[in-house]
C-alpha cells in the first residue's frame, strides 16, 4: 500500500502530539523516546517482558505468569524457532541440491584439473631431481676428463714406445735369422757331400 506525502505528514504530527502528551507518563520521563538508541532499549525491555502463554492462549506479561507458564512459554518459543530452522534447513538442502546440479560439471572439471596439476608437479619434481643428478654427473665428468685424457695420452705414448721397441727387436731378430740362414747356406756349401 502506498502512502501520499500529506498522509505521512499528518501521521508524524499525530505521533509528535502523542509524545508531547505522554511526557508526564513515567516511561517518557525515564526514557527519552526521541533518541533511537533509547527507544530501541525501551522496546527490547518491553518485548522481553511479554511472551505468548500457551495455557492462556494469549500474549501476556511474564511477570504475571507462574513458573510453569514461563517454562511452557519458552518451550513454545523454542518449538517455533525449531520449526523455522527446519523449514530453512529444507530450503537450504533444496538450494544445495540445485546448486550441485548446476555446478557438478565445474566441480568435476576442478577435480580433474587438480589431479592433473598434482601429477604434473610430481613429474616436474622427479625431472628436476633427475636434472640435478645429471648435472652433478656432468660436472664430475668435466672435472675427470682432463685427468683421463692425460692418463690415456701417457698410456698411448708408452704403447707407442713399446711398439717401437718391439719393432726394433723384431727387426733385429729378423736380421739375426737372415744372418743365420745365410751362414747355414754358406756352411752347407762348404761342407762336402758324402
């Protein structure tokens, strides 16, 4: 329902008039109703003293209620709040189901991407360990290569010297053999045949 400005102005004037008339009332003297904080405090104080009493089937002041009526009033309030909570829980569960239907694909995609990322990081970790191992081996080999080539050069030089010496010995042996064949031929030619 919409209210026009004139009606709102009349109602605010009537409220102001009532407030001015009620200034003599004890609540008005103790609580400044014009301040919002004081009004809220006054309102909450009044609300806390009033409750629904199921035995009487009416709203009444708690100060006039017996202990059993107060307990039943609180139990009634608790049941109402529990009913509201159950209703809201059903709505929330329904909304969660709808949301799950709408976001299930995204959730599955996120899980698959998370798994792929995890496996990629584990592969990356393994590869980085392998790279570190190969780098360490390459550094060790780079340090060892000059020593090994020096050793191989020395070994090759020794082998060449040994080969040269063996060739020299072989040449000497060939010459000695030839010399022995030559002497034997001479000796056979000088020995008379019988």
